[in-house]
C-alpha cells in the first residue's frame, strides 16, 4: 500500500518513512507543497500525510487544490498548530483527519489504519480473483478459508496486480508502486518476487493466477487449474 508524506522537517519525514516502510507501506516523501501536490496528482496513493507549514504551498492549499480537482485521496494533516480553529480550517479544506505534533508514532499508525478503513468508500478494501482474496485494510491474504502469509513486498506486488485485473502491468509500474519512485536497483527483483508470490498463492492450490507477458509485464487472470 503506497502513501505520500509531505513534510518540511527532514527528521520527521525520515522517521515516518522508516516506520511506515517497516510495517509494509511503500512511502514517497516530498519536503515542499509544490512537489507534494505534483506527486499526489501523478500517483495513486492510499493516503497522504500532509504537514501544514510547508514552503511553496502550505498544507491547506495542497489539500484544497486536490479536492477542487476531485481527488479524494484520504488526507491526514500533521501540524505543530493545535488550536481548534486550525483543526477546523484543516477539516474545512477537505482533510479527513488531523494530528498535532508532537505525536506518538503508535497513535499515528493506528489513526492511519482507521483512515484507510474509512477510505473504503473511495477504494475497494477487498480485492478478489476467483477464490483468491487480499484485504488491503487488514493486510491479509488467502484462498477461500486458507490464510496465506505474505511478506510486505510480496503483498505489495500482488496488490498492484489485483488492482488492475486482466491488464498487463509493466515491470516498471510494479517497481514504482512497490519499491517507490526513487528505486535504483535491479528491475529483475520484480521477477524474483513474482516467483515467490506464485509459490504461495498458486503452487499449493494447483492454480496459475499470474501470467507472464513476455516483454510487457505481468497480468492476473482467472487463475484456472493447471491442466
């Protein structure tokens, strides 16, 4: 699941990236409002963590412009301004939640999970392909009643494919979604994880869900039985 952190303070931004990445999120970071707004327009995020005091455009402006463009990505505002009028202004510009600094990381993560659950009206929480299912909010996966344990990266790869059923998803799209926009490693890492996901979601059940489209990418199909 991919989130965007727009935070002026590099120390806080780095801490959020480390913490959220450790629990399986893909995290992009911007340190000013103009860059943050651009990223929010260009990519599909599960949520945006948005500081108010930003150079270029402040958080209120970023949020109001996204809402004016009918971008309803869930937004949590992070700010050192904790007055009730500041909170009211943030919510009035279209934010979904508001957290004052200094904040507990445990509380932030819990509020983010709640925000993503509420965002189910905007995006599907449960992704399915035949009896294969992936719950984006609870970060769980299975086939029928059988649970399947996935690592955070495996979860992200499968999620990326299930969000685009019957569509060929290029390797570079998967890298961008799961490893973040600034990944500079070997693109073959995607094939390694595709193989790992197949061993977990298909091999034990005699299925073939993920198709390799040579020279193009990968596609989730109906997952028919192996002949």
